[in-house]
C-alpha cells in the first residue's frame, strides 16, 4: 500500500518551515531559550512527518525546500565561517593556510599599509581577524575544505554573503549526493528507501550542515560513496571516495580497520595503499614541514586542551580534580585517544558476520565510541551517526540529535560557560536509549 499525504504531514511541514525560518533569520546564538523553543518545534514537525508513512517523493521535495530556506542566510549559530573566509582568502591568493596562525600574520602588518590577507584591504582584514574564534591556532581544516574555501573566496573575495552562498551550494550538492546514495544503498541492503528521510529531514542535519555550514555533509557523502563503490566492486574509485572523506574531516580513517575482514588481507592492503596514495595527492598542494608540524599541533590541542560537551571525560576530569587538585586533560586526552583506537580495533576483530551491509552499523558504534570518549563533541559531529543509523534499527542517534542542542546553553554569555546539568541530562537520556536498544533483539540489517 502506497503511503498517502495527510493533513498531519502538511501541518508538520508548516511547523518545520516556520521553525527553520526563525532559526535562520531571527535568532542570535546567545538567545538559548528561543533557540531551544524553535528547535523543539522543528523536531516536533520531524516526528510528525515520520510518525505516519510519508510519500517518498513528497519527503524528498520537502527536504530540499527546508534547506533552500537557508540559502541567503548568514550562519547565526556558528562563527566558524569567519575562519573559512580567512583560510579561503589565503588559498585563493596561492598561499599556504597551514603555515602561519592569523595572529602571526597580523603582527608584522601592525605598522604597515600592506594587508596581511589579500585581496582584502588592511581594514577589512583587521575586521575579519576580530571575528575569528581561534586566531592563535593553526588551521585544522583538511585540503578538501580548503579547496571549497578557496573557490568561494575566488568567486567572492570581498563579499561575505557571496562567500557563504558558494559554500552553502557546495554543501547542498553534497547533500543531494547523499540523498541519491541513500536511495541506492538502502534497497541494495534489503532496507526500505524511505529510511533516507530519517536523515534528510532530521533537524540537526538541516540546521548544522546547511544552516551553519559544517562540512560533515561532504564527509557523509564521501563515506557513502565509498560504500556504494565497494558494493559495485569498484575499489579504486571507492578508495578515492574514502580519501576525499578523510581529507574533509580526518574521522573516516576509523572506517579502515572495519574493511580488513570484509576484503581479506591482500585486497585490504591494496585498498588501504590506494587510499593513502589518493590522500597524498589531495594533500600535495599544501605539503611542507609546516603542514605536518602545525597539523600535529592542532591535533595536540584538540586532544589535550579543548573540552566541550563531553561525557566520560567530564567524569574522569572531576575525579582528577578531586585527586590532584588540577585538570588532568593532558593525561586523560592521551588515555582516551588510545582507548578509542583499541576499542575500534576490538570492534573490528569481534564483529559477527562482517559484510558491506553490516558496515554502517559497525561504523555507527565505532564512531559512537569515539564521541563517548572525546573531550569535545560539537552538535554537528552527531550528524554522521544520524546518517549511519538509517541502515539500522537503532534510534539512539536520533534521540541524541534531539538533545545535543542543549549544549548551546554554553553560548548565553561571552564566557562560554557550560551548564553541566544539561550536559548530564543529554548523555543520560541518549545513553539510556542506547543501552535499551543494545539489550533488546539484534537490530542489524540482514547481510548481503
């Protein structure tokens, strides 16, 4: 029986569109109460849309419309795009964005008439510099991101809104690719193609990827493309797709161990070797001693300095304070990173009946382990889990996507003070749902 469009679907669509318009154009990040209210309305509309079977064509059209609502908007909930502009201006000018920190570029120009950031004027460069949230850190964005930044800056070197528009179109194209891949992969693995809507209509995905310009959109598209190409036995192209995903955000490297038992040693070594070759090609325009040294510094900061919306780490941090009187992040960061690596290898080694059909489910738990042990978990990180959950019956990632906007409470003041009660509530509920789902019948899709 074909799903039929109902009045409830229409109401949900109107509620969702209204909430997204408010989130896009009528809210500062510091207004946490209004943000939470609008996001709750958006998630309520999402739940209504999926409560009854929704015609796929209507759902796909609505997913596109809800994204297009953001097209002319500047990101209201994230200031990362200022760093995108800074790096993009350097790339467009043929300079290496990994060589110097923004603060290093500004210092020599203090008494000079020359702009530190061509083609922007000295005054425009200074204004952009004041908007950066990390002027004293080296760039952390891998080369695929830098290519997009450079393209946007080349097309709109001095116009902020034009720059944002280009990036948003790039991300929309990636989301269109993700939609197509979901519609191909789900039936291939014996699952209904309507499950694609759990990702495509998810409010966190729409707000954080289309709205706030986070490049998990390209990561997700690249991982799914690699999975589709592996299913087609086109392994060289699959390696290129995975390399592109890794060169967007480094996280997909955790998928490699899961391929060993699926491909066998010989094929896995060829595949991993090709992935490394493609990665070298993508990083080649920026290769230098500065790249390796400064990326290493950025990763060290991520694991040993930054902390936001963490779970297990915050518990261990409290124990460390009690035991020693100071923050133990330097030791805890290393310990948790090693635990993540060992846990990922253990999941890969103990997985039952590994096939390409079960790969998304195992990767879902690998990345969940990573986020559970991470010292920093921003809301947009979880969009990858939402995409992977489409291939399983697990719904804890959807619950988490409803709760993780609670972390925006930290931005109510310029001091960025977290409300640890809200953080505890977020993880308690999401963790309880995860535990309940693990304890019930095995929810993996049937193998190929």
